[in-house]
C-alpha cells in the first residue's frame, strides 16, 4: 500500500485545489483510488488562457508565431516545476517500513554518541538527590528541576508540536509561541496520548546509569544533566517512534491487524509485529557503532588503540533488554487505539 502511494505521489502533478485535497486525504484514507492521469486540460489555468488559444491553433492546424511558442513552453516548464516541487513535499509524507527503519538506524547514532558523552562524567549522584539542592518554589532533585525548566523553554519554542517528541514532565507545559509548522499527519490522532517516558526515566536511572558511568563526583552537575537529558530525549524519541512503525505495519496489512485489534489481543499483536531477525541485526549494529564511535583516535601508536570509551556490549544489552521491548510496547499501544 505504502509503495503504491509513493508511486502515485511521485507521478501525479498537483494542479488545482481539488487535486491536492485528494492527495492529502489519501494519507489517512485506506480506500485509495488512483488519481486521474494529468491531461492536457489539466493545464487550463495557464496564464492568459494560453491553453485555449493553443487548442484553437491545433484544431485549425495553424502554426503559432515563434515568440508565442516560447512563452507557451516557458509557462509549461513553470507549471511542471511547481507541480514537481509540491509533489515532492507531499511524497515526504509517505512513510514506509523501509523509511521508518532508516530513521531508527540514524537514531542509533544519536543514542550511541549521547551515551559516550554521558560516560565522560562520573555518576555525580548529588544531581539526583532529592535533598541536595533546595530550590525556592520547587520540590524535587536538581536534575528534575533542570529537565522541567528545559522542557518549559523547549515547549515555548515548539519542540512538542512535533508528534515525534514527548516531554518527561507533560503537566502544565506552556504552548508554543511560534507560528505552527505543518508536520506530516501520519499518525492516528488518539495515539497522541501515548507517553511512556516515566518508564524510560526509571530504566535509565536504575538500569543503565549504574553500568554506564564510573562512581564519583566531579561537581559538573549542569553538564552532566545536559548529557543525561540528551540521552533521555534520544531514547524517548526512538522508543516512541514505535508509533510510526506500527502505523506502517498496519497500513501494509490491515487485514491481519484489524481482527486482533478488535479482539484487543495484545499478545497476538506483539507476535505479529515482531521481526526477530531485524532485532538481531539491530543489536549487532549498535554494538559495532559503539565500538567504532567510541574508539580512541591517535595519529601514531601510543598504546590506546582498541580502547573504547564505553563498553559496546552495554549498548547491545540496552537495546535487547529495554529499547526494543519498549518500542514494541509503544507499537502495541498504538495499534490498540488504531481503530478508535
Ligand atoms: C521496530 C520494528 O518492530 C520491532 C522492533 C524492533 C526494534 O525496536 O528495533 C525491531 C524489529 C521488530 O521486532 C521493526 O519491525 O522495525
């Protein structure tokens, strides 16, 4: 289905409002019918009724004067170009299993780099200690304070308008002050309520940090907090991207998913959306990335070759134990709402 849509978008020119309504409607409409191919009459809005004149000339077998031909060709070129640009921006909205997997692969880089950065600092536990900092008007750890303040600022500048982003402190966030951006409407709207950041937070601090960083306190709390937040946001974006994965899987096989969704059979949905061989590749690839991105780079041999800034097996374990399982939890949650 998705590849059919992609082909459709790539060949069809948007020439008037009703055509573009048709295309934008396609994204959420499962009963896609093929749009009519562009015909000569599609160019009827050419300036100065050129097309009517041209048809008359053709019908009467007259040959138009040369400058007229040139203007006509120029106008045609403009219309084709406008149509092409618009058609390309529409095709960007087309998501396929291949394109979402490419995005997940790119997000691995962000996650691995952010973990390497966090490992630069020791644990710095006062940052997370509820009794360490007393901030007037705020009850919580220094880290919670930094995250909630950062999210407030990010909300004002539009971060959470993007359906790929999910805040850790969603309550009482201010709205965006920016003009709205036209994000592609790919997801089924009820999925906006899915946010498993509290689970991600818990696993990050209780399972990942203890094995990723060394014990100790170097006082760099603000920098450490920035690194933690980078990791958490990258992990959150990756895991909630499961919404997009679920949407394309649903679109590609609604006949398989619909009965399970209606039966609210979470276990069967989980089984249907799981691809073990893909998960195996993901684990091996992130381990390799951690090894390559984290290696010491020296111009001449100084004994640090082969040394790695983080243990690559931690990253593959992280993916195996909770990044992929949580992504699939998001996928199931999404599918359970898909027919609402
Ligand atoms: C994300 C997908 O769904 C599942 C989750 C995966 C993951 O989190 O990397 C990989 C394969 C699938 O079992 C996918 O099919 O690509």
